[in-house]
């Protein structure tokens, strides 16, 4: 049977409300009781001490709705004000200390220190094998851990060669590197001798890593897929920003987690932006990376190439307007995929919603900023985002409304190992790089001495 909730602070209901010995739930700033109750027992007497509300799931929904509504305002309250409110809370609790607590525990000197976690399993993808592998290995070792590194089977060569050059600088066993087939990753994530997994790869695999690591409660850091939006404001100068936009979109031939994948352009400058991008795309040579004229190389592997082909089939089936589709070398069996720009494809298309890991990009026209920000944020990913324009105040305002771990202004896809990289939503868990990234390779230990 459903519990009946009573909002006891609503004037005329106040008197009628039957509260359970004065213990209420708080929902949306109001005291709430329920038709059903839970009994709280004093273990010293084995007798009932009090009763508290036993709410139903509808009241949980109400509380979650209230917390969601309150979030946008509370997050905008300056930290100094939040601190003042929380201090008043502590003071209020202090006023009732005698009732709330039987004793006071005075802690003396407290020391916080960071200790290494143990054996780190580092798993990296194929798109930036050296940077992403050693971006894990170096801080893990610095913190005092030992490492087992598994690069992607598609791109292990430079990583193996570097490991071979440097391994004798470290004591044996401190840095290990392994390559193997499809079973190796799951063996690492489930291995009881490994204490932490630091993983970079797709969101799909990241979820499997988390699931597998849960069995032994390994610490886990996940850097996953992205579907980064870029918002071009009406005061941007299209011809000035076009090259940087193009490079941000087609970085690594579009095989970048943080490449700009969905571009939202104000209607006043839409045609100038798209014309500039098409001009750059037409002049961009796709080919073998060893040719000095080449600007964009091949797709890295057959699996990825096939995925892109099926995305292209889906685009054709959808009837989406193609703004530009470039050429590829024909005298080779290399995995070259044409640079492709789409003109306002429907927001709900699979190739807009999902991460497209290759040289296919969508450009959208927007009328007003609220609409652009809503569409930019309407994704399950939250790795990076950018805003492009001239007015510094407006750039900052829009940046603060975008939902992603890194927001760039007039640039995109710039990473610095000293700056923390984190993600919103399904783009990851935890932090990599910077001081915060280093700390993820550590336990925090507190030593508290009695005064
Ligand atoms: P992937 O998830 O297929 O593979 C990543 C690594 O995990 C590889 O070494 C692979 O062998 C291994 N692996 C595969 N299955 C596993 C399993 N079940 N358990 C453990 N390990 C397993 O990713 P990919 O195709 O190599 O890389 C492309 C993806 O990586 C894209 O989604 C991209 O956005 C993402 N990425 C993210 C970042 C970031 O910083 N967030 C950086 C680069 C790439």
C-alpha cells in the first residue's frame, strides 16, 4: 500500500499532521511524514526508541525532483556564501550538541599523507599510444606504485620500443609492459594482484572495465569517449577562426577523443563559417603520413574503417545534406576515409548522438544562445566543449553553461599534462593529469593523535 505523505508545514495541515515522535523527513525544505513508519530500537534496552517515516518511492522521486530543481541555483551561490550558510548549520548543530551527542571527541594533531596504492594496471587506446600510455605510467611511478602497461594491440610499437630503452633505469618489476589478444585487458581488470586500473578508451569498454574491477574493488580511473560540441557566437570572425576550427574537428583525422565533433554556428554567420571550412577542407591533402604534403592520414585500423563505412551508409539512408566530401588516394589499399562535412543533420540521428571516431563532422545552425547551449549539452558525453567569439564576458558566460570536463575558449582539444583532465557524464570517472591526477594514484591516509 502506498504511504500517505503529509506536508506538516502547510498551514492548515499543520495541526492535523501526526508526526512520529517528532522525527520527520525533509523534502524540498519541508518536514514530511508518511503513512508507514520504521521502528528504531535502542540496542541497550532492546526496546523501541522512536519511529521514523517509511517513505515510498514516489516521495523519493519528489526529493530527487526537488534536489534537481535546486541544483542550478545552489551551484550559482558563491562559495563564500555557501561557506557562511554551512557555518550557521554547524553553529545550529552545536546549539543542540548536548541532545545530539553523549560525548565529545577531541582530535589533536592531524596529519594527512599520500601513500602509493600498489600495482597499477594501465590500459591505453590506439589513437595517441605514447602520450596516453606514459601519461599514466609516469605519475603512477612518481607516486610510488609499480605498473603493468598494456598498449592497444593496434599501436604497440613505439610504446614497446620506449619501454625497451628505459626499463633498465628502474628496478626490475617496477615497470612492466605487455601486449596480447582480446583476453589480456579483462585478465588485467579482474586480476586480484592489481590494485588500480587507469584506463583510456571507449565508453563501451570503460563500462566493462568498471564492472570487472568491481569484483576486487580496484580503484578505477576512466577517460572515455567524447562528442564535443563547439559553439560559435554571432560576433566571431569566420575567416579568422576557420583554420583553428577545422584543425580541432579533424585532429588525427577525426580520431581524437577531444576533437570537436558537433559545431553550432549562429545563423548570421553560418554561411561564412561553412564556406571557410569547405575551402580549407578542399585544400587539405589526405594521404600517407610520411609524405610531407599530407595533412590528414588514414583511419588507424580495419575495424574502425568498417565502423565509419556503416556510419556513412546511415548518413546516406537518412538523406542528411552533405556540405563537403573530399577525395582520397586511389592508388593504394590504405584505409583512407574522405573528409566529410554535414549540413544541419537532424539532432536525433545516430551519427549526431554517438561519437563518430573519424573524419565526419556535423555543423548546425542556431538562432539563439539558449537553444545552442541546450543542444550542445544534449548528449550523454561530457569530455570537452568550446566557445568561439570576441566578447570576453559573453565567452565566459557561455563557457560556464557548457557541461564538460574542459571548456576551451577560441581553441579546442588542447591538453597539458599539468592541467587536470576530467569528464562529465559518460565520458569518464576520476581525473587524469595535474596534481589531482597524481593524487588518484595514491591512498589518502590520516594519522590523528589524541590531544
Ligand atoms: P577501446 O575501448 O576499444 O580500447 C582501449 C583499450 O582497452 C585497448 O588497449 C584495448 O585492447 C583494451 N580493451 C578492450 N576491451 C577490453 C576489456 N574488456 N577490458 C579491458 N581492456 C580492454 O578504445 P580504442 O578504440 O582503442 O580507442 C578509441 C576510444 O578511446 C574512443 O572512444 C576515444 O574517444 C577514447 N579515448 C578517450 C580519451 C580520453 O582522454 N578521454 C583519449 C583517447 C581516446
